[in-house]
């Protein structure tokens, strides 16, 4: 059956009409009462900790709650909501959110409830700001002053250093965005701009402090990667980080393989910062030069480290991203992928990186994407998200071929994957939101309604703004029509 579906789908891919999808925000969104406000989902926080527990995580939870208790009386109306927010934020910051269960969103929801009840704890305020200023920025003086004052209060608190770093990074991101959008200022904000580097350097200082508080080396590497991700290739912040990251790693006394992983990941992102996100024809000669220079350096650092630490899968995963930029060929990508799987056969990142590499926009074909995606689906390894790689690949194809969204053959492949994954991980707002998007684009209205109702106000706000989500769900027709 799979072979028949594969053959039919490949025929569809080759013959279907192409169309570029547009997800532009509408100027007059549908009435916002279609989208309820976020409310607590009452995640079982104890179970989440049991699933992800490590000595360092538990130590940071204990330290954070101790500081919270010194600042917030147990009789306060906000006490319980604030405490839940702290626990969720610690978990998200240290263990991340592999299954997309919206840990930061849930922490933000509890933080907002606590804040509205009168809590002005600096960590609670920071949690609210982190989610907001990842995508937005301040154009009014009072908004910017308020944000920066809350960041300063957290930096001066006794909360664990690892929890302070993301708030400082987001402040630097906000200020960089403020500068880029200076033609839209409602107030003169120029006096604040010099603090951008201060906040970014402060975040690096907090990571160094976190190392003295017992942060394991592998988590330190991930924390640096989180900073790079939050900066999102902003030129000013990436250039500042380029000056500070190597001295930081030296001071933190990383092992050779950890040093290579941290530097390699940064250099890859810095290379794409130089290139820009536009079409190849629009890249400047200087952009190409810097990209090639940084990728070459990353490749050399990673190869040298692999010769001494051949079992460190981080080095291979970053090398796969280097190959995406260098384009040495499928043989090179397959070699890196096979080496990664020898170390960790079910590694999700390796599979996700490969199906992205195989996209027609890069170095593969639609046939390559479908064949590899079906191989991932056959594993039925939902704990490691491997079946979801198939829908990831087709989603990217559909960006250039809208007919795939409404293909029954495609739906027959991906719908059982969504259903099984959400059966095993029902709290995954990230995947449920993607399922909703597929159902709406494909006009599977009963499924769209069901997923919308389950999500309510808790869609994946990291990837869809309220305007875009409102626009999306407004396409669902009334049931009686």
C-alpha cells in the first residue's frame, strides 16, 4: 500500500500545478472574539519533571523556588500561579521543549495571571516579556523603559544565572529591532540604543556565572545555542557575539569537542547572517565571501574535533548544516547522516536536517523528499518524532505547490501520523497547530474544527501571531453551512 501511495504521490508532485502560497497578515483581521485568550492547560508539572529529571535541573528548580518564596508570601493571591510559572520556565530553559508542549507559553500564561493579581516578582515579569519580545519590539518610551527596568531587576536578583540570560538576550533583541525600525518611532529612543551590547554581554556573563553554579558542559553548549537562536541572525547582535563568544568559551574551559560544537554552531549562523535570507542572486559579493569564510572555518573546527571525539553526535549535526551552505553533494550529506545514525539511530535532528537538504530548493527532488520521508514514517518512532519528518518534508514542498494541501493521497499519508502522535503526546501545541494548518489548507473542516476547539487560546504562539491565527481559523466555515 505504501508503495502505491508513494508512486501516486510522486506522479502528483511531478504533474501538479505550482503556486506560491502567501501567508501575509490581513489589514482587517476577523473579529478577535473567534480566538479566546490563553488559559492554563493544567499540565502535570510533576510528571514533566519526572520525564526530564537531572540533578542540575532539580538543583535549579530548588534554587529558583527558594528565591521565589523569599519574595512572595504563600498567602498571596498569585502565589500558586507564580510558582507554577517558575517551575515551567526552569524546565523549558534547561531541558527545552522537544515535543512542542508549549512550556514557555504555559509559564507565560501562569505568569500573566500572577502579574494581574499583583505579583511583581522579576522572574515572573521576565517570563511575560521573553515571549512577547521574541517577535515584537518597543516603539514607545514607556514600553521600552518598562521592559528594560524589569530586565535590570532580574539581573540584580538572586535567581539562578541560567534563568537571567534569556531575559538579557531578549532585551538586546528588542533594542536591535528598535534601531532597525527607527523611522517608525513614536518617541525619541536613541538614548537607549547603546545598552544593546551591554545586555548581550550581560547574558554571556550570566552563562559564565551559571558555570560556577554547577551548569554541566553539555547544557552550557545548549545555552549558547539558545542565545544564537534567540538573536535570529540579527546583524548587530551576531557581530557583537562574534567578538565575545570565543573568549567566553575559553574562560569556561570547555573540552575540545564542546568548544567545537559551540563555535561551529555560532559560525554557521554567522555565515547565514552574512549571506542574508534572500535569493542567491541578491547576495552581495561581500556576503558570499564572509559566508564561505565562516563555513570553511566551521568545517575545519568540526573536522579536527571529530578526529578526537568521533562519538560526539553534536559535531555531525552541525556539520550537516555546514554542508547545506557549502553544497559539496549528496554523498557528503549521506556520509554525515550515516555517521550520525551509527551513534544515535533515532536522532530527530539528523533526519530533519536531511529532509530539508533534499528539498528541490536545495540539492534534492520531490522524489527524494517523499522516499526519505516514508522511510522515517515506517519507523513508527513517535517518541523521537521520526514519523513527523514526512509531513515536514511535504509541508516545505507545498510551499511551492499548493495542490499538495488538498491532495487526498497526501492526506492519507500524514493524517494517521498526526493522529497517532497526538494520541501519544496530546499536549503538543506545536504539532496540533500544524495539524490544524494542514486541515484548513486541505479543507478538512471537521478535523479543523476539532483541533481549533482543543487548542482554544493555546495555539503555537511562537510560530503564529494572534492576527495570523485569527485569519487562519476564520476560514473554517460554520458547521451548518
